[in-house]
C-alpha cells in the first residue's frame, strides 16, 4: 500500500519473517475535539473499526466526500504528497497506518519494518489529514482466514514474479480497508504501479464505488524514488542507488529517439547496473494495462520498470512512456 505509496516492492532479505502483528503506540484512540474535515489542525486517531465508523458516519450524513490513503507508516514526502492530493479530491482525508503481515513473505522485513507512529501522526497532521486509523492486527485479522484472493495474469511478472503471494496479501488488506473506510476516492503512488493497476482492476471487477487516483513518483534531488526502505541503505549504497533511475531514463530517451526493439539496450543497462554492485530482479518493458512483457515500444500504455537489490535493500522504480 502506498505505496500502498505503501512501498510494495522492496524488502530487507536478511531478516526473518514473523507471525506476530505490527506494533502500535499506546496513544489513546478517539477524537481530539474537532469535527473531521473541518478547518482545525488536530487529528482524530482511531484504533478500532467501530471508532472509525462512528467518526466517519457524520461525514457521510453531511454528504461530504471521503478520501483515503492506505499506508504502512514510516511516512516520507512521497506519502505526504498522496495525503495532499487526497485533500484536493475530498472533504475529509483518512490515512491508515498498518504494517500488513500477509504481504510479507519468509525472509522479508516484517520485524524490521520501521514503525515511528508518533512522527507519522505529526506528519499526517501537517499534511492535512483529518483521521488516522491505526489498528492492531486483531482488528483486521481475527483468526483463520477462510477466503483468499487469486489474481490472474496481472501478478505474473514484475514484482509479482519474485514475491509470490505478495499481491494477494495487498488485495486482501486493501479490500478490508475499503470495506471499513468506504472512501469515495483512494490515492496511491505510481512507484508501486503494479499494485495500483491490480487494485484499480479489483475495484472494477468487484464494483467498488471508489475513484482510484495515481499520484506521480516523488524523488530525491538525485532522482532516487522516495521509499521508507531507503533508510536501510548504507552511505555508500545511497550514493549509487539513483543508478536505477538513471538507467530507466537512458532507456526511455533511446526509445523516444527511435529505438523500437530495445532488448539489447536493456541487456546493456543490466550489465551497467551489475558493474555498480546491483543484483537485477527485473528490468524490462511491459504493457501498462496487462502488465505483460512486450518486446517493442508502443506509442501509448507502455511501462518501463525495474527492480534491483543493492546490498540487502530492494529498490523499485518505473517510468510510463
């Protein structure tokens, strides 16, 4: 979840997975004394589903639109841009902070994933959020799950190929959150493009009345896509990390300059990245609609995307052509 931007595509692979839930702060849940969606600067913080539904009931009665930004916390400027964009589309903005265990596989970084809740709440307040939902695991997973989601084709490639079960976990938690929040608008980041495309299709096939908005990637000055897991990078790794974006930008420039079958170009950039210490997960061109690999550039609906390991940190990035 956002990248969502929930940062769907990156994990710390030296850390064992855990079966227990993400921790949350001991902060008291409930209203801080204002009507959500009003002009005050305080947040309403809810830890239970019932608290959240009660808080939002008055918003719906008044006919005000609800915007939603699901996150796993450790918020950075990329997340905050999603909150601000949600504010442009809605009267009341809800942010969820929940490190979802079902989208972490064995050996991934569920235990290590940062959880700076107090800082996240302050960032939400500064960015214009009205309500923050901070459930514990038992609120969302109350025992054995008898229902799972299958995803046909859209999860076969890109991050879905190297993280089996990941997008099934994403669909599961976002479906739950959509049912709880019942937003009019939901905002996700382009960095997790495959996630956005899968969730957009979910809303279409299940007739969920949620308008899906994809926000642009927010980058550091050197081009590195912002991610909660960039904090895992050493100082030396941080210097070379923008190389993925530079490779994607070079490939895009060559394609727009007339290269229509860029397979050799892709292989050359893979070698360049390996020489800089990256391990390639994937680097390729895909249909932006079906997420299937394509061998030649099409004038529209084309996705140039890559995922790499740099040390123990997985980085993802993409450009739409």
